[in-house]
């Protein structure tokens, strides 16, 4: 049976990889809807290539360019934030939700409310509004499939029908480009150095989050909502090779792991074909050539972002939203050379201390928390951060 597909965020890396897999299997998938942010030229090219019926561009300024590029086709065209929500509401068997940031919240929620299968690659949906999304998914009968390699790995080895047998889940982290550096060495690191990830090819923001290990803190919060696992039963291990993507430990001492080369097409292919599997062009894993797999506990003193994320999750309410928004502002300030690398976590910690948490009862409350947090983080940055550079922890080594 051919699956009707919607891709929200089709021009980003996840969206492009999804289309790459779909085009290799035209007998299994039919793309109905594509939505993107502002890249009208690429969106139009994708729509022509796969025969989409509806395309939406979040930036209304690109509407004329999109219309011109699709002139002579029968593809319906729309633009603006509401058009992207409309795209998410269209009938589909399977939706890729890959619009990054707060802009992806409303369309992702619309897709969840429609039901079917939603492959989730938008971190903010669960970090900022996890309880809202999981409740809406349950009410709509929507199946949420994680696309992040770590959560996808857990999903593959998580025995849902035997939850009582699960002791803990273990997220692996590459540790980023600075994993072996001392704290003084990290202080002077530049944005250009922070984005040079040793294993993965990713965007600027997520690469910096990997360098601070905030990405693993956000993934910890996501894992809590995806797998209904308490914070104290979610472990993080630094695994430099990025071959073991995550693990699930059981009460009998068994530990099940999912392994593969660092290629996002593997988790995307799993989500696309679920509950079956499909061929993917990812490089095959050669353990003999690899020779060894290394693991170690993360150093919370050098990488305080992990403990900040745990503290926000324990605080509950909109604290994770505040964490995420403050981190985005701090990362932007680092990219602009307004703060140092080690100041990122300090700005987040100070913002969390200044913004009290409130209950989350819908997206409006999430957006309000996001606004408060960004305003506070900008004020912290503008004041010039004078507190010690270690946000948490006791060691500078």
C-alpha cells in the first residue's frame, strides 16, 4: 500500500534526506505536501521532482518566487505561517515534522491532532510542550516516531509491552569537538571551532549544542516524554565513535543497543517504513575495522548544560521552555562573538534563576514562557556576565 507523505521542513537536512529515501522507493511512497521556511527555489524544485500537490512557504515574501517557479503545474501554492499549519492538516498517512524552533510547534501539533504517524524531528515539541503533545497524540490516536538517532535507537530496542522490565535508558553522546579539553582550554574557543563536529554533519546551532552538550540535555527531556521515563532513570554516556546510538537496560542485567554508522538516513528510513524496514544507502558498519568502542561518564563540571537540563526537567512546568529559549539566545550571542563559549551555560543558568516556572496548559503558555526567557537572557547578556564561568560543578579541570 502506497503511503501518502507530508514533509514539514522539506528543505532542511532532515527533509532532504527524507526525500532522498522516498525517491529511491517511488513504489512505496507518494508525496502529497511539502512545507519549508524561506527557500522558495529549492521547495519548488522538490515539488516538481516528486509531484507534490500542495506546497507552503512560511515566509510570505517568497510567495511570488514560488508561484513563478511552479507556473504551469497544478501544484497548489500558499505562504505564511498559517499556510504551513494548513499543510500539516492535509490528509496524510505519514508526516515528517522537521521544522526547527518555535516555528515548528503549531504545524507539528496540527499534524499530531490529525492522527496517523508523525515522525518527530522537532526538538521543541517535546522539550517545550511535551505533556501537551503526548496528551494530544493519545487523544488523536497518533503514533509519534522519534527521528533523532538516539531516540530512534531506543525506540528500536524498547519493549513497550514489558515496561516493568526496563531498568533505565542510556543516551549516548559524541561529546562534541571539545570533549577532551580542559575548562581553561574551552574558554577561548571560537564559533568556527565549535561547529567542527568530529562525527556528524549538522547545522551551526545544533553543532554548538553538541559542543556544550546542551543537545544531550534537550534529548534527555525528550526521552522523558517519549518513553514516560523518570529523569533519574535516564543516563548519559559519552561515546566518541557515535556507533552505539543508545541503549536500554533491563532488570535481568541485559542491555540492548542499536548500532550503526553516523548517517541520519538510517533512523529516517526506520521511521518511514515502520513497522517494517526498508533498504537505505547508509554506509555499512564494519566492527572489525573499527576495532574498539569507548564509553565514559560525562563531566558535569566541564559540561554543566546536562545538569541544567536535568534541573529544568525536575522543576517541571515551563522550565524546560525557559532552558531552551535561554540557550538559543546564548548560542546566538556566542555566534556573534558577544559572549565566550563557556558563558553559554552561565547565561542559561542565570536565566533559569531569574524566571520562575509556571504550568503549561497549551501553546500560548509555551510562547509566553519563551518570550519571557528570551527577554531575560538578552538582559543577562547585555549586562555582561561577571559571575564565575562554571555555571555548575566544582572542578575547572
